[in-house]
C-alpha cells in the first residue's frame, strides 16, 4: 500500500494497515505507530509534514511510549 509506515506488533494477532491517500510524489511519510495488542494499546504519532524532522519526532515519541509501557506501566 502506498505510504505504508513502519511499526511493531508487540504481541497478539493484530493486522495493521497504515497508509496515506494523497501525498506529493517524493515526499516522506513522517508517521509512526506502535501496537501492544496484549495491553490494548495502539499508538499513532503523526509527523508534522513540512516541519523539520517530523519523522524523527514521531519515531522518538513511539519509542518513548514503547519503553515506558515495557518498563511496567
């Protein structure tokens, strides 16, 4: 699917499809997601298109939430 993002499934049988319906050709998808199905946690971080390093911000947010949850939250 065009615009598919990267993500992780931390457990459970979850099917995730993420995409973008309209985007300028050559642009970067800045979104990130995290799935902790066993905890009922589904996170989507929307990188701010056009802002500097939006893909980095969304990835760092997903990683921080994942680390927090993995540490017993």
